[in-house]
C-alpha cells in the first residue's frame, strides 16, 4: 500500500486537493470522478477502465472521438498505448499492461500527469470542443458579399395594371412573409440550442480557471503517487528495440539502399539518353520553341502579377476572420473594413475577368489555327458544363 | 425545413407509404451519378425534410396515419417496419374500428369533431420533433368518406391552429366510372372546403395514372399498388432536393414554400398538376437513352395537349391548339383560354447544359395575358440523378387542365341531386 500521508501539517491543502481534481475532471472531456483518481493512486483495478477511456478521448483525433460510436475497450487501449509511445512516453510499464483494460490505473494516472505537464493539453482540448458561433467567414469567400440577389422582376406600369396580376403579387408577398416567420422561429430555436451549448462551455472554462489556481496541490500529490510506484529496473528511454544490436542492422540496410540506388541509376541513364536522342531529333527548332514558350509564359505571369498587385489588395492572411459590427464613426481598429474589401475585390474581379476574356480569345484563335492546319484532324470537345 | 405528412383514409395511407418508400430509395440509390459529397448533401437534405432520426439509426417518417378502420393502417405500419430501412413512428397512428361508409358528412361533422383532439395532438407531437416546420402535406382521396370529409375537417383545423404554416393537399381525383356512387358529391364538397382552407391542391387523376401504367409501363393487371408507385415516383421527383439559386450548390431549404410562391400566389387558382418524364418500367430503363432536347420536347407536348403521358404523336399539329381562343365562360373563378397556363415550375434532374431547350416553355402563347413567362416559368435543377433515371424532368403546372373533369363532376352531381 502507499505511504500514509501526514495530514497534520497540510490541513488546508487537504481540502484543496479534491477541489483541484474535481476542477480538472470537469475541464477534461469525459473526465472521471475524483474518487477514481484517488483509487488510481492505490492502483485499484476498478479505476482502470475509466482512465483508459479518458486517455483515449484525450489522445484520439477529435473527429473520431466525437461522432462515431466509441470503439471497444481493447481497441481504445491499443490506441492509447501507440499514441503515448509515439509521443515519447518514457515508462515501459504502460506498454506491458493487459489489453482488456483491467489493470494499471496508477500508471495511467502517471501518463495523464505526464501529458498535462508536457504541453498545453487542456487549452488544446478546450479549443477542440469550443462552440462555433457562426460569425466567422473566410476572407476569400466573397461571393456571398459581392453578388447581388436574383433580379427582381420589374414591370413597367404601361397601361392599366391587371388586378389579377396584383393579386398574384400580393399572394407572393404573403408567402414570403410566412416564410420569414418560419425562418424567425427556426432562428429562435437554434439560438436556444446555441445558448445551452455556450452555457456548458462556460462551466468548463470556469472549471479550467479553477484548475489553474489549484494546480500546485495536484502536482504535489502526483509526486507522492510516483513515489508509491515500485522502482523500475532500467529507466532507459523507450525504444522499440535494444539499441546495442542497432548499428549492424542499420549498416546492412544502408548498404542495401546504396546498391538499389546504383541499380536504378544504371537503368535510368540509358533510357534517358534514348529519349533525348528521339526528342532531340527535332534539334535546334525544339529548343528554340521551348524557349519561346517559356518566355511567353513568363511574360503572361508577370502581367498577371502586375494586374493582381495593382488591385491594391491589402495584405490579407487567408484564415477565417470574425465579422464584427461596428459603429460607422468608430475609430479604425485592427482588421479590415468590409466596404473597402468588397471594393477591392470587385476591382480585382473585373481585372481578372478581362484577363480571362483575353486568354480565351487567344486560345480560340490558336485552336482555330491548329484545326485549320491539319485537315484530317478531328476535334472532340469535352462535354461542357 | 421539415414537412409533416398527414395520411388520411385508405387511399392516403397507401399512397403515403409509397411516397416515403420512393423518397428513401432515391436518397439511398447507389447510382447518384454525382460526387460523394454531393450525394451526402442530397441525402442529408432529403432526410431533414421527411425523416427524423432515432438512436438505432433507422429513419422515422415524419407522418401521421389516420383512418377510421384499422386494416389499412396496420398493413402500412407493418410493411414499413418489415422493410427494415425506414419506418413510421410508434405512436403516429390514429384509427378507429368503424369506417365512414363513404359518407362525407359523417367524416366532416361526426368523426372530425369527435376525434379532433387526438388527431391534433398527434400532429402537434410530430411538429415539435421538427427543428423548423416548412408545412403540411395532406394526402387524401376525394371519393371516399374518411379521406374527403375528415380531410376537409383536418385541413380546416390546421388552418386555425397553424395559420403561418403552409398546407398542400394532395388529392386523388376518382375514376370517371368510379365505384363509389356518391363520389361526385364527396368531391364537390371536399373541393369547396379545401379551396378555402388549403394553400395548394396537388391533383392526381386515377384515370391518367391508369393510362400511364397500361401504355407506358406495360403492366397487364394494374393494381392500386402500381398506380401508387407511379404517383410516388412523380411526387418524389418534385419533392427531392434541388439547388436553390441559379448556379449555386446549396439545396433549397423550403420546398413547399418555394413551390407555392411560384405557382399559387393567386388565391383563386390553387389547383396544380404534375407531369413527369421519362416514365417507363425499370426493365426497359436499362435499354433507353435520352437527350434533354428530346425529353423537354415531349414534356412541352404533354403540356400543350393536356395529357399526362408522352403519347408519341407528331407534336406539330397540337401546337396550334393554344392559339385558338374559345368563348369566355366563368366556372369556378377561372378564366378560359384553352390549355392556358398560369405558371409552372420545371424540375430537372442531372446534368443539364443547354438552356435553349427550354425556350419552348417561354412562349407567351402558353400563358395567360396578365402574366409574363419570366414571372410564370421557373426552372429548378440538381446534379444528382433521380432513382436510376440518368435524366429526368418533372413539370408542376397551375393550369386549366382540371376544367373539363371538374365540369363533368359538377354536372353529374347536379343530375343526381335533381333526380331525387
């Protein structure tokens, strides 16, 4: 059994430990109760499955953990082991734990503490499961901003307007009104759902803050857990194989690779020479044509680049940005203003459209020339969109 | 946005089953002929509209089944559950022991008020399951007692309780030589009541569907199940997702709303008909190929000649029909000009390139004088194919196609009444 803790000197800290662990488990997704943590310190087997599941949830990619039904405990155990190994977890005892997930709760606790200590694990997990409010758009999706809606059918009021037409229009208006009401109701329902999720996220964030305040107690306790483990024989770094036999095999592999490389080189060279001999039969005309096309492409690219830069586009990082409604008179803060952006994008769009038109005419002319040049040639066009 | 379906009476329930089955098979059809992402978006859109999700993954149709006798509803429920692919909700069924005896008044004045609370409760529960409600789709027949009488009552109640939601009634026009003696009375009473409380009446005529089964699908012994399947195919091709704006890649969110806004804004002209092309049995589908030009030509021909199936006739001669104005009469508030259209929506499925083929539909001669083709004609498209048909098109039109059948029914009803 573990050493008995001296309760006298740390009276106030004793109460803080359960609170710290409770805050930790509330912050973690699928966090087990503090009782599980306590039992894990004493390596009780009943605590093991919960800790395996916790580690699985923490280590697996978010998509896999979220939507599909979680795999069996054995699969979770294997995944946790391989994930910890790939992250460089030093204790080999964990890799030897049975796959039915029934033992090793203390080891799992140590693994969890190791993960927590290594990097910003909690922040990472919280960011993964945050609630998306839907007020962000990526900068390059300007279609929604710039495109006008469908053109309203315009009727010139020439002559007497047929009352049936008016009734028709009134009816359309009424239907749109009802559609609007239904959309509003849907909006309210979705806002309600969003509020609920935000509330639960708030509780988690508050728990995370509490944890940060009481972390120290937890780490002191983890020291005692580590101390209560039986000593390991060789705390060497975790390697899949004994490094002593390494050099010989590596040398073998390296030699094989070098031999393979040489063979490939030998096979490639004559083929390349043969191809060049065939292609080079066109001689100087070919290289001249190549050069000419390269120059033409270079010029076109330069022109395109100039046109792009002349659009005066502000330096836009291509990542999602939040839409913030601001008072029109407010001082310009960081970030771009929507009006400027739409203007700039429209200018760029028109420039690109003209460039596209020019390129298309040139292509067409080229195709016509080629089609005219070879009378026996049949052109099969791809199916249009 | 979701659509809640109310299946009324024997006819309504049988058709409702076929419709949901068609929607489900289409959305899970492996030959979508489009990218995987597109397919998933299509499936998700279809599912949101017509099915809700349960824990074990089997979609549940957003539908209520109502009938005054238990036989058909229990058959429908078990058929759906047996297929294993989708099913009806456990508590979405309302039935009684005794039928309505083809009596409209019994359905409307007795059964309706008596069971009003239970039925509206069921509907309320179904509505609460939806994130957002697009409207109601009520399937009923005009000739029977439950579908027609109770249907009229339920639609009226929906009008009172959900005044902002849209209601589309799907009506089965009975055979001209139908079996129910009082079908003409029932039809007239139903139509007059529905005209006040419903937003749109989508009509399918039994005679037309029967002809399609006989001539195009080559079915020898035509049962109601065959007719219902043809019907479901047509409805499916109208209600499945389509792109919302010209050129965009997002699916429409409000199918009922958009359909109604384009077709029935005028409060006096609410009757819609559907035509679908191509229509053939699945066996011959494998041996046929189509071009858009050909399909749309046939569709236009069907429209002009007021038929519901491609007749293979020479279509030139019928084009002149629309140019002959006949004497004006006023019947049921419609203006008369032979086969004139008020509005239509063409829904095209898969890979349409040339908008020139649609030029024939924009002819002003097809439409009434006070509406221009640009306002009256709309095209909806989608990349994804519908149910193994590489190209298919459906046409929903608001026109005078029902004028003659309606006159016949009214005439017969008066005759019956006068002969008492």
